[in-house]
C-alpha cells in the first residue's frame, strides 16, 4: 500500500466520506487511490474556489469535515478566499494539498511554490509529514484537529504518495469542545442581573436551536436582548424558533442599535467591530460604557455554556413565543422585497438558505423569521464568491433538504463554476440571482467616501453593464435549467416549480 | 490632495496608463481618485484572476507595467495564480493592494488578513508605506522596481489613502538591465567553439526577434542548435524569423532531445528541468556529461548578450533562412490539427497568440513557424486559467493587432469571467475553445502513474462531461458572440469571419 492509499484509508477510518477535488499531476496517486478504494465520494469542482466553498458548506451542515484535494500553492491560492470565509465560520475542513516530490523542490520547476507558506495563511494547523509512513497518522490527526472548528492543511509530497509499504492509521478520539469555567458563568450572570440594559451577543454554535432556546430562557427572565452577529455561519430560524435581532452591517446603524447597552454577554463570536474603518468613526460598535463579558469563544462549548448559565440563574423554560406574521406578497414588477416575500411564504420545511444576497437582501432578512423552520448560512468572512459553492456543499451534506441560494450577481461571478457541479451532481439547489447589474454595496461605499455623483471612470468599476450579464445563458452553458423573471407573478410561478421538483434550477431576477 | 490622489498622479507620472481593477470598500479612495484625475484608464475584471492575468498579458506586450487594484488579502489571493505565472514570465506589474486602516487591523474585522504575507508569496518587492506622505514615492519606486521584470506589491492602508496634504512624486529613472560580464561571453564562446554538440537554450527576451537573429548568427557559424524553453512568455516567430526547436513538455521526450549535447549555453531562462517528478526519472533534463554555461539570466540584458557573443566570435550575418511550408488544411470532421492548420494559414500579419491549448495544441506548435509573423504567449508558470486574461491584456496593450486565444476548455473555466471584459472593452480577440470535455493532460498523467483504465471515480475527476460545457451559451451570457463548429469547413468559415471583423468572438470547437 502506498502513501496515498494509506492516507485515503485513514481518512475514511476517521469518518470522511466526501472529497471536493480539483487535482493536478502531483495528486494523481491520490486520484488513483480514490479510484481503487471504496468509501470516499469525489466531487469535481472546475475551480478551486468551488472546492473550498463547497467544503465550507458541507462542514457547516454536517458538523464534520469533507476533504479537499488541491494542487500545489497555486491551486490552494485559488481556494484561499473561501478558506478565509471558512476560517471565520470555524468550519471543520481537511485540505489535502499535493506538492512536488521533496527532492524536486530545489529544481524550481515552473509550478514550484512555498506550499507551507500558502497554507499558513488560512490555518495554524499546517503539516508536511516527514516520511511516507507518517502520512496516515497525519491524516487522522488532521481530521481530529479540524473537528475543533478549523482547517487542517495537510501537504503531501508526491514521492511520499507513491512510496509503497505504508499502513493506514486508525481514527483517533475527537476532543470534546472545552467547557467554560464556572467563573465565566458567574460573571455573565452578574452582568445580566444588573437591571441595566443588557444583551446576549451570539454567533457560532450558539445560533443552533438549542443555543437559541437557552438564550431565550435567559432573556425572558432577565430582560436582556438577544442579538446575533451580522453574518453567522449557520443560524437556525423560522416558525417556532426564537426570533432574535440581527446586528446591522453598517457601523453607524450597528452603533445606534447598541448605544444604550451597559452589558454585553458574548457567546460564540467576538464583540462586534465595524467591517471597515471610516474617517472619524469608531471601529468598535459598543458604547464605551458597556461592559463586555465573554461567556464562550468560538471553540468552546457554546450551547452548554448558555444552558449552564440559564440553569445557574435558575431560570425556567421560556413561555411560548408568538411567531411573527408572514410578509404579504406584492404584485407587479419584481423587487428584491417581493423575491424575499415569495420565498418566505413558500419555503419548504427544513430548507437551507445560502445567503450571499448582499444589498438585495439587506432589508428582507426579518421576513424569514415567520417562514418554515430552516438553516441560514451567511458570507462569514466578507470574501465574495461564497454563496454558490456553500450551496453545493450544503446540498451534498443534506441530500433530503431543499437548498436555496440567495445570490447577488456580482458575487456570483467569482465562483460561477459552481453551477456545473450542481448539474453534475444533480444537487437539489434553487439559485435565485438578484441581477441588479452593479456592485451595489460599492456604490454605497463610494458615496460614504464623499463621491455622490461618480463619473464615468468610477461607474465603469462599479456597474456590471455594457454588457449586462445573462445568467440564464451562463447557467444553461453549465447544464443548469434557468429562467428569467421580471414580475413577482412570474417569480412565484418559477419558484413554486423549483420547490415542487428536485435538482438544480436557476431563476434570474431582473431588478 | 489625499494619499490616493497623490499615488495616482505619481503612477501616471511614471508612465502607467492602465489599471486592471476589482476594487472593494478599502479601495474606494483610489476609485474616487481614478474618477477625478485624468490619465489612468480603469478596466474592470469580474474576478481577480482576470485582473492579474490581464496585467501579465499587458506587461508582456507593452514592456511596461499596468497597475492592478486589488482588495485585501482575499482579493489578492484570487489573483495569485496568475501572479505566479507572471512571476515566471518576469512580467512588470504594479499591484496596488488596499488594506484596512492601520489602526483597524487590531480589531480583527471579518476581512482582516495578513496582506504583506500574502503579497510576499509572489514577489520579493512588498512595501507598505509608513505614512500617507510616503505613498507617492513608493508608487514611483514600485514602477521602477517592476521594470526589472518583476511584480511590485504596494499595500495601501485605507487611512493613508484618505489623508490630505500629500504631494505626487516625479518618476524616477528606470535602471537599465545589467550587461553580462566579458568573462561570461568568453566562457560561452569557448563552449560553442568546442566542435562538440552544443545548443543555445533560450527563454525570456532572447526570444524577441533581435535575440533570435543574433542566436541564428551564432548557430549558423558554430553548428549549435537553438532550442527554446517549453513555455516562453513571448516568442516572436513566423515567416522571416528564425525557426528554432521547442523543448518538449514531457520529461522523457525532452531528455531524449537533449541527450547528445555536450554544451548548453543558457540565455534568459534556467537550464531545463522536468515540470513534475516521477518515480525513478531524473528531474534535470540535460545529460550528466553536458556542460551548462549561463550567458544571461532573466533580468540581465539577454539580447545584448547574444549580440555581444556573436560580435566577439566575429560572426557575420546568417544567410537567409528558407521558411518552412504551411500545413495543408484537411477536410471533414474537425480535429485539433485542423484547427491549427486553418489558423496558421489564415493568421493575420502581426497577430498575437495567447496559447493555453494544453494537449490540444501539443502536436501543432510547429505549424506556426510558417505563419505570418506573430507573437506567441504561453502559460509560463503552469497555473491554469491564464490564456483568456492574457489575451485581454495583450489586446489592451496592442489595440491595432488581432489577438487569438488558443484555449483548452478545462483551463478556460478558471477565468471564464475574462469573456465579459472582452465584451465590455470590445477587445479584438478571437477565442478558440478546444472542447474535448476532459482534463486530457491528467488522463495522460494518470496513465503515467500506472492507471491505464481508470474507474468511475477517477474518471469523474478528469472528465468534464455529464454535463458537457456549452461554451456558446457561456460566452453569450457574458456578451461575446459565439459559434460552435464540428467540421473544418465550418471552423474555417467562422475563423475567416472573425479575422475580417473587429471585436470579441468565440468559436467552440467540438473535439
């Protein structure tokens, strides 16, 4: 058994079932191993950003890692933007990165790159095994490391992959997430008992249903608000689940929302800061007079922390919540609001929403509080091009659940190759493209630096016109059935069709 | 004048005319500056790999840098694969990379990344100015540094970009490339006078017409062969220009071609090594008994070195060369060979070919020795997804020349967004897609590791089928006129149409 085969068997032993792949020559031994050894399902992405974004979506929904297969430094670089997002989402991922044979590196062949230096940019777990025999053990350690909510970047030199005489490793125990200390629980309880304005500020696993229920217990007894980070990795929401506040994206609005707080108990995220700096505006969004109390960080057991806090404060179950009302569906020319109203009303039970709608979704997030229960996945790290591949990965992880991708057009272009993988794997994804033909967020940001009426050169960098993208053609070119709509009625018809059938569909909404 | 405006004026002072851009929030000051100050033409790419690949194509043809405008570490990462290629091509490029305000970095906002660490992966020239006032000077230094055939990675913190009270810098002198020492010329002359089998092994600027003419002088007097590196950045070839040998891509063939050599005089490249390592095969491609003599490296004056060598050896002009014959154009079902035969016969004078044809072009490279004079641009660093954006950049640099992109389908997917920029800028590019629906090179490589009959799982990672890509739809979706052909006659008709009109066109060849 060669190193590649031993690695593959070890990854399978450790529970990995899916490998999102875009291999090259230095990974051919691994391709051959996947071919020979049953138990690992390979899924091809036609660009590495698809591969890594899909692994992120998979990991968020499966709560365990997929493997990726990437080609040297440049292949890894193509996947780095979505690995940045996955890092911010604390998603478990095991990246298998092929490298040249160890003795070939000194020759500086054209594709030679410093792979460990690339890999170190997205993770503090980077390993190049010291021998072929060491690959298998490194593989199971990578899986265990990833389960702490991070990426394991395992670099496999080609000559180790082809060396015979290797043995697979057995899975090693996955460490439980650390429990928070009693001192932290006491401190959080003190904050919340103060009778001053307080909030629970939640992210990460605190936004799973159990975490939210515990948070609502606490809030119902203490009067604390519950606010979640702007772009959570996975938020369980919809009818019957606690309805909580979302922190606004723009710093001015966020500061305003938080301005009266005296106590903020943070769980599964960090205290909120502005995405970008602006002249004369603060970077931290809470008031100076607000006391920040970290209950659990992103790698600790956040749900247990919230439940322990509620128990410690001796708080009973919260009374039932009255679900908010569904939005009305308007008629006539389509708008971003009408899109959301239709989807919120027609959302199937237990759907997954991959949201990269950017400005088009900015004012409709709350519509979905009243929708059927669902999981909501966001662009966690701000590196655009995540929505389509995260939908791919979520659909692979949850083949029995409908996935809906709310997708801005500009962001969609970065990883448009995802559509092909949806078609290839017949994934049950409905992509809704908001075609407003601009980087609308940048029009806003340009205004914020004082350019109210941009000239031709600035507009040429912010508008996706001349020509306008035709997403129906692009999708059809990659094998995905697609329709274009300009009215709410037409959108509703197409969306109903998509919800009542299986397989990938794209609906282009002209805004 | 703020830092962004001072930088822009300085870059214009230093001769930069074009900025390939994919900006984000942290670059809005630079967008505003481009809007306000005439002299810099911005060209939007809908993905950073388009931006950096276009800058590579531009720099190769203009022999001076374009600027790029990139957004933080993740935006830079999206462009890194083509920056790797550009590094291997020794292309001058000035990357302007926006970063957070200096005081914002410590807050670890979602898009925060270690931008200098990213930038260091593609260049040893990485600079973050120490103040707003220092930006302008750093800008002109970046241009000068790039002219030595490398990338200058200039990181601009947002707060420096918006700080007022800055002044532009004047251009600084561009250092001439270093002349090689007389000792090197004497050593090369000795090698070539030995009467043993010898060759000139050429890359870089040695492959410009003047360099090739000097090489042919030397070869005609000494009997040395002239061989060029597999994937040159820019080779001037066609009727009336010296016809030289190309080193084969596969190591076995390359070793065979070089096996009798006793002396290799290397100019503008490094002595040839195998792209990848294979068990039991050597990484260096020259025989152990061959003496390697480096005449000029990639950053020295390679053309002057060859001319000085010819003069030193007192060699007269070479006798006229008999041009090779054009290939016959076959009839019937299209093949990769027929595509090349048609293009070689119909190539307009002074065209530019961006070649990322991979296996489909492997056996037809020589056809073009007999074509009208042209420039041939290759995938220099092996990071696929370069052919389309290099065509973009070449067309921007040379608006009066026809650009033809010979493009493998698998590689084309990586930066398919290039098509939109071709349409937006009405670039005179004819894209010829070889649609063989597979990563054919990887089928070959898999066979080389011993898998002659790959099973279903391996084939799923190497074949671009189920569904097959429809490049006509994809191109039309981005505004590029496109046709599909299955016969040589149809291809010839479409290619003639493309050559007799201006603007972007795509021809999908079904193989």
